[in-house]
C-alpha cells in the first residue's frame, strides 16, 4: 500500500502543506510518524477525512 507524505496529500487535496499539518495536529486527519520530522498518510485515511467533512 502506498503512503503519501504531507506534500503529496496537500497536492491531492488542493491545499497547502501547512493545512495538512494542521489537520494532523488537531486529529482531524489520521497520520503516522515517519522518522523524527515527517508523516505518512494512507489514501484511505484521506478518504475517511473527506467523508467526515461532507455535509448533507
């Protein structure tokens, strides 16, 4: 399974990298630590985030 870094997620979501980092810090976007200075995000976690923000 391919995991994306913050910059890859930002490009896919159409937002800046700092927005992705903010979503991770606030717990709204799931991520796992990669080393001491990075995150890895699975595509299904992005899908989960998007599904949680859809309003009826």
